[in-house]
C-alpha cells in the first residue's frame, strides 16, 4: 500500500516553498493594477492546480483513515440486519402492548377497589400463615416420635392445604364484585366492550364455587382435628384444642385475606402493565443488540472521519488560494497591487472578465 500523504505536512511544505518564490521586479509604483497582457502567470496556474489537488488528496486521506471502521461496519452488517429485522418486527408488538395498557386502564380503572402496593402484604401474609402452620404441625409430629424429615414434609403439605383452602375467599369476592358492577351491554363504552364479560353479572360456575368453599371448610376442619389429636396425645386435651383452633383460624384468616385482596379488575390492569413491561424490556434489549449497536457506532465513525477530511480539504484549498494571493502580493512589480477596475467603455472589458481591450 502506498504511503499516505499527510495533508498538513504537504501544506506546510507548500507554504515554505511559496515564501521562497520571487518574481523579477520593475520600477516602483504607488499602486499598479494587475497587467492585462498576460491571462494568468505561471505561478497562478501552478497554485490553481495545487488548490485543485487538495480536494482529492484530503478525500483519499479520509477514505484511508475511515477504512478500519468501514471494514468493521461491513463485517457487522449481517448480524445488524438480522437485529434490525427483529426490532422492526417487534415494534408493532410493543405498540400493541402500550395500547392495551392504555385501553385497559381507561376502561376498568374506575371499578378497581384494590389499592396499589398491596401485593407485598398479600404474599407476606400467605407466607406467615404457611410458616405458622408448618411450625405447629411439625413440632407436634416430632414430639409424637415421628422422623424429623417426614414430620417436616408432612407439615408443609398440611400447611399448604390449609392456606389453599382459604384461597376460595377470592372466588366469593369476585362473584360479589361482578354482581355489583353488572350493567346492560349497550351502556358500555367503546373501551369497555372487550371486557363485557366483567360487566355481565352472571357466572354459571356459582355451584362450583360453593362446592369449593365446602371442600375448603372440610380441609380446615380435618387439619385442625389432626393437630388436636396430635397435641391431645402428647400434651393433653386443652393444648390440643388450642393448636387445633389455631390451624382452623389460619384457614379462616387465609380465606378473609384472599377475599380482601381479590379484585378481578385490578388483576386485568396489573396483567396488562406486567405484559407491557416485559414487552418493553424485550424491545429495549433488541434495540441494544450488540452487533446492531456496534454497526451503528462504526458507521457513524466512518461517516464522521470522511466528513472531517472533506472539510479539511475545503480549508486546504482556501489556504493554497491564499498562498497564491500572497505570492502576488509580495511581487507587485510583476503582478500589480490588485485586479484592474472593470472598464466602463462599451465593448471593452478587462482580461479577467474574459474580453479584450
């Protein structure tokens, strides 16, 4: 590869050479116009060519300087194109998720009764119920002579059964809320019509819910009776009654907590927001795809380097032109002190205007 010409060094050399140029002088004159018997002096033609050289010279320098970035950009193009395709295809998904959040919130927000920020308390309460029931059942089984591991596993399953039995409270709350917000289909707004099932007030599964509540009641009684029997055997009837009642109370508290937390409307809004956040996270990850990012950065780098050298080329041309004028300025005996004034005589123009005298 040919050695790159440094335009700055070349300009410095040209300036130094220009300082050494001298033309033959004539008798002094106060102010002499540029002679019109020569179209252009050789030095002017020389520096016109040097000026013309600067554009391609700096352009070539810019191409060489940007070559590594250009090559890297080309290497990243296939992966970047794939990432761009995925991002473009995912954009409608992100837009749809955003629209869903807005529409769901507008349609259902007036009917939401569960406040924001209660999810932590809900799960903390369920966790507390589980731990309390596990402690009561496992200690009774261990004191009764059961193997520790078996006692703990058994107590975990029994505690989960007790807490799950209380989850039916959510179904009862949903039925009650549905009846309270029931309205005619024609009265729904445009945004509410996709959710008209939430405003019908009817639920053909009422019988099933009642059956689940009955089963939950049986589960709570059985767990309480089992703890009572274990404690009765070890510590007597009073202690057995206390711990049995605690187990039943935990199931009842789980029922009440589930009833208070349940909100089908809030679930719809929260689910829409959750889906949007997941979609937004995925979209952001696609937009920040490493090959795509590097491709854009290297493309910007190559463009910037090329543009920089183009501007430097323009400046270099202006500098060469100024050096030419400097040579003429320092040699007024040959070139005069400036261009002649345009002739006002009809049919006569100066040589600089392209005419004859």
